[in-house]
C-alpha cells in the first residue's frame, strides 16, 4: 500500500467528490444528446450513431487509458481524462453539423475513464480488507449524480440548449484543478521510496588521518571501506559507487490482456469471467426491464419513474454503507462475490418464472443490491490479485470487455425479443446462473498466499 496511509481518508474524500462532480457533468448532457442531434439536423435513425461511436471509442480507449494510468500514474491519467472530456463537451455544444457532433463524441469516449482510473487510485490508497467498501462508496457517486443531474440539465436547457454542455465543461475544469492540487501522485512517491540514498561511507584518506590505517571501523578483513573493497577505475583511482535502481517492470496493453486472460492465478480468470457474465446479464436486464414494467405489470410512466428512482436510491445506499457492512459480515469480499452472484441468479429466475408484481419488486431489489455488492467486490479482488504495476491495465481491459458486451448484448436481446418477449429475461437468468456457477466453483473462499505480492 502507499506510504500515504495517514492521509488516505482526505484523499479518498477528494476522489469521491471528483467522481461525483464528473458523473454529475455527464448527467447534465447525456439525456439531452437527442436534442443536440435534432438541433443540427439529424433524424431519429441517425441518432443511434452517437451512442455507437461513443461505445466504440470506449472499447478501444479503455485499455489504453489503463496502460497510461500504470505508466504515467493515476493522477496524470485523470488530468488527461478531464482535459479531453472538457474540450469535447465544448465542441459538442457548438457543433455546426451532425457530422462534427459525432466526431466530438470520439475523443470523450476514448479518454473518459474516470471510474476505472479511480478504482485503481482507491486500490493504491487502501488496505485489501477495506478496499471493497471504499470502491463501493466511490461507485455510489455514480447513482447519486444521476439523481439530480438530468433535472438540472433540463432546467439549464430552458435558457439555452448549449448551456448544459458548457457548464459540464466548466465542471471538468474544476475537477482538473482539484486533482492537480489535492490528490497525490502515488507512483512518483513509490519510485522515490524505491531508490534509497547510498550509505554514508568514511573515505580511506579520512581513516588514515584518524590513525586507523587500512580500516574504517577496526575490521580490515571485511570492512567495505578498505582499499581492497573500495571501487577503483582502470588507473587505480577511487571513485564513488554508482547507486543502483530497482529494475522497472514492463507495463503494456498486451501484458494487461495476458494478466487477465492468461493468468496462472485462477482467481483472476474466474473473477474476470464472473464480472463479464454479470455485466452481460445487466445489459440484457436493462433491455428487458421496460417489457416487464409496461407489458407484464402494466405500470404507468409516473410509476416507472418512481421505480427507477427507488432503484437508484438502493444503489446509492449499498455503495455508501452496504458493501462495507456486507463484506465485514461475510468475512471478506470473496464470499460476497460467491453469494452475491448466487442471489442475482435466484432473483432473475424468480422474475422470469413468476413475473407478478408482489414477487417482481422484492426480487428486483435483491437483484440490484446483490449485483452492486458482487461487482464492487470483484473489482476489489482483481486489484489485489493483479500485480501493482498492472492494475490500471487490467481494469482497462476489463472495462473494454464490458463495453464489448454492451455493444453485443442489446443486439442479441433485440433479436430474441422479436421472436418471444420472454427470451431476453431468460437469457439474463442464464448469464447470472453462469456467473454464480463460476464464482462458487472457481473463486476460493480465502486468498492463496503469494510470495510475489505483499499484503497491502
């Protein structure tokens, strides 16, 4: 763990506020993207291109920003993230054509990895036992930001449609200043600590003047300051030894992919597989949820709004205190993943087999809370199992895999729904059952002792 442990509470609070402001800036603009597209002459069919370009840019950019956070440090990666997002949002606000609007979505999609980089930051500032709770609290900022962000963005748009994007850009500038002045560069601190200053030596000439010929401390046979032990050049002149630096480990995209997909650590492979299965189930659930609410349960629009607000409040609550309490009660994040994935499977099975209101709402509440806890603890496990200099790369590759799932699964869900509206819900259930099976059989209850990785 970082040498910054005495101040980590302050740094984690700053990081939480940075993520909250970042996602609030996103929530100001994202619900208005359709209006931005219509304002520059796009048709509804072309509007989908904005989302596709952003997802494609995230798919490519996630691993590269992960590598940047490992090589340049989390702080530098966050600064790059905020500069790219701020410039892109200003460009979107004043885009004269739909083509220019689409082009401005590419850089923000490529560099916008605030949550992924922040998870790596949390891993550097916390102990493994407290990491899941810290990641959960940081992720709760996402739900909290989307409670107020869309409403504020809609209010600002009544004055000028460009205003929400301009305010978002200003918020990214505020985040840039906060990160630059208030967050530490843990990577530089570790590199400075790794290079110890050379030990102070008494010169051979000083030893002679002190009346101890040939010795520095009275033991001529083994003393490193004796003439036979001091380093000399070809002419026999004494010179100071060159300080040694620890060898730098390589960090790169291919190594990050290898660390995830070809790891000898079975826990890493199982954690990645479980996370991808849960993400696939969540993407399908988002697609099939309107079918449940409107068609099966016959809810009105206002009731659906209350339903989503309640869901967001549950996620915020679990992030604020739930993950910490559950992790402590279940004696570690591994047990939370094992049982959390099992609960998601049972909940989706109940929603699929008996889609009635008195069973659906408790089952969905269980699904949301267990999914949040399981995904948060999976990130905690991954940051502990992967080498310290590969954490950002591994998280970036995982985020890229999740982006790929986000591109594919809605298409698959649409294809299945065209044949039978119950099929997407059944596929959600299958994904969650697969996640539960992998976590229960492949993720051990306790971490294996690893000589190469210290306990933080």
